[in-house]
């Protein structure tokens, strides 16, 4: 049979399983799903499937196993490392399975402080559902309107509230996963304690679509914060910010919920791309931090804490109402958008022990400057977690320029990160973008164990083939 007929046979089967209107083949409807958010990677697929329930996914996967059709699971397609993009001219036929039509909220259990949802719910939907029950789901990403909980789980997403609430891994109680052999891994409980041997859900959190499809989850909910103290502060040296962080954590314990920084070059890009939304001030670093506070918060104590480490309270911009608080957060959320609007950059999502960050920057920046004298350093991110988005761009570089730069720059950055005991992938995952560096810097024993696990679960290598490993 010709490959065209094979395709027609596959499509007919997929339509039979999940209905005509849930099998998309029109190029104009497929295109947005075939390239990544940064427009760095693109691939092809014979169709995009939007199954409506777990049993349809089981039937699709069993058929794909039998016919050796590769599968790229997809959520909101906001991956920044090409993890949700099918490969270009892959030998076997491939499909995308997008969970968008599996977006039911199954249960909000107030007493248990948990919510059970289908994986296709967007992060924003879960945040809103929690708030409607006067509860809080703390995962906060600038992509929250689009990204799905399934993708957040498969990438173990982080974001701006990790400092207090942890990453997706820490926010999850239970998971339902359809395995590559079509079996359903039942682990979708709502218990905070369930110590029955290995915690299977943790194998799939961060698996980036390579070990099966996450179809349901039960997530932790938290008390809705009563109020916030949100402030922006210009700092010359990161050590000032880190000293402040230590003081705040000591005094306010676990209520320091966000601690973000923005470097001067990122501020310039922001001012250039969003001229009418001017920054309140510019400095070597801008710190945007937030405390969760309640009625007994005393502003004078906060001011004297600042003064105790030599910070002039007049330099601090404190949000006096919710609108000002939102405006400060919008600045932070728009930094990646400003970068994207400006052009391509060699991007890194790295983490380091907090005490090593300044030394790392002092070591790596001069080397990069040597490669590209007028390159810009757009550095921003989650300082409280030691997680920097460390992006190096050449003014107005094209994609090919950037790709040429990438090899040299990333080699320097990642080697220095490793030398300082850091990670080359703090929260975004590996995908395609970091595959070579992941292989280079992961101990061979670990790689062998990961490959054994992958081969056991997906012997035909049909799930997100050629990503990560
Ligand atoms: P997709 O991009 O669709 O897929 C991501 C990976 O998950 C792929 O490997 C895919 O195969 C797999 N996958 C998707 N759904 C499933 C499923 N149901 N079962 C199994 N595998 C699945 N990330 C952070 O961690 N912190 C941030 O602060 C942050 N900020 C961002 C800001 C912007 C503006 C953008 C564009 C992205 C940002 N991201 C951030 C990256 C991205 O939003 C996250 O990685 C997010 O979790 C991806 O979710 P998604 O639904 O878009 O997944
Ligand atoms: C963030 C966004 C993705 C990027 O805003 O914290 O994770 O552009 C990033 O690096
Ligand atoms: Zn981030």
C-alpha cells in the first residue's frame, strides 16, 4: 500500500475512534501546532488529534503501537525548548495528540484542599476554579492563559512562586497516565501520605511526553493569601538582594513567595519594545519581590529591616493597591515577550547555588563579551530559586546568526554552570534545544538508567521520539 493510502487508513481509524471533528488535517489549522512558541523548531504530522476522554486515548495509542505511528503529546505548545514540536521528516508517520478537549474539572474537595481535573485544563482555569472556592493554586507562569496542566506536569513547571510553594512536582497528589502500551497507570489519589513503595507519579512529572500521556491529575490547593506586600527595588549588586532575601526569610519565615530579578539589558529591551509602559526606574538590577501578609503585618518593621542592611526605604517602590501590584508583575511577565519581539537570542534556563551566582556571572560574561563585543545580556528570572534566564543576544541577529553563536556561547555557559555546581535546565526541561548538553553533562550511569526506563516503557520509541535521550 502507498504511504498515502497508509495515511488515509490511519486517518479513517482515528476518525472512528475520536470523531471527525476531533481529527484535524487542514494545513492552516495544523500550522500553529507544528512549530514552537519561539519559532525555532518545526515539524510535520499526518494529523492533530483532540481526544475527548481517556478511553479514546487508550484506543489511539493501541492503534499507534500496532501501526508504529509516532506520537507527540501536546498541551498549550508554550514549551521554550521544542519539547512539544513533532520532528521534521520523521521516518515513521507521526501524530500530535492535544489534550485541549479534555478540560473538565472533576472535583474540588475543599476539606481536602485538592482539585481533580483533566489534563487539558489550562493553568488559568485551575487558578480561577480554586479562587472561586476561596482557595489558591499557586503555580504562576506568564504562559498561564495557554499552557495546560498536562504540559505543566510533563515539564515539571516552576514559575514565580516556587520559592514558597515548590514546582509542579511538589503541587501534585495524584496522576492518571496512559502508558505507551495502552495500560492506564492508576495513581490519581488525593492523599498527602501514600507510602506504598515507589511514588509512580513522580516518574511522569517532568517526562516531557516521552513516557505516556497524562490524562488526569489531583493537585494541592492552598489558603488564598489575604494580602501581599509587593515591592520593586533597584540594586547594584546581587549580593544586596541575596542578603535581603536571607533577612526576609528569617523574619517572615515561609511567607516570602516571590523574589525575581531583571538585569539592565532586559530593562532596555522592555523600554524599547513597550515604550508607553515605561519602567519606574532602571538600574543594574531590578528586584521584584513579594511577601504574603495578613492583618498583623507591620510596615515599620519592614522598613527597619531594609535599613538594617543599608537599603534606603525611599528607593523602594511598594505597590499600594492591587492595580499597582499587577502593573509590577506585568513588567516581569513582559520581559520574555520583549526579548521575543526584539529578536533571537541564545537562551539559557539555568540554576546555581545562590552563593555562586555572582561568581558565575563574573566568570562567564567576559568570555561571551569576547565572542560578541556588542552582544546583550538579557538576564532575568527567579533569583530566589537560583534560577536565571541567562540570554545572550547579538543586536538584530537572524536565526542563522543566532544558531552559529549558540554553539560557542552555550558551550561556555553550560561548562561554567556545571563548574559552579549548577543545572543546565532549571525549569523548562530539555526538549530538543538542550538535548546535546543534557547528554554531555549527565553522568553516563544516569543516562543508562534513564534509557533503560524509556526502553521498558516505550520499546518502540513512539512517544516524543528523538527528544531528550
Ligand atoms: P507543551 O508546550 O504543549 O508541551 C510541553 C511538553 O510536555 C512536551 O514535551 C509535550 O510532549 C509534553 N506534554 C504536554 N501535554 C502532555 C500530556 N498531557 N501528557 C504528557 N506529556 C505532555 N516554564 C516554567 O517552568 N516557568 C516559567 O516561568 C515559564 N514562563 C513562561 C513564559 C512564557 C511567555 C512562555 C511562552 C513559556 C514559559 N514557560 C515557563 C514554559 C512553558 O510555559 C512551560 O514549560 C509549560 O509547563 C508548558 O505547558 P504546555 O501545556 O504549553 O506544554
Ligand atoms: C520566565 C519565560 C521563558 C523565557 O518568564 O520566567 O521562564 O523566555 C521564563 O525564558
Ligand atoms: Zn522562568
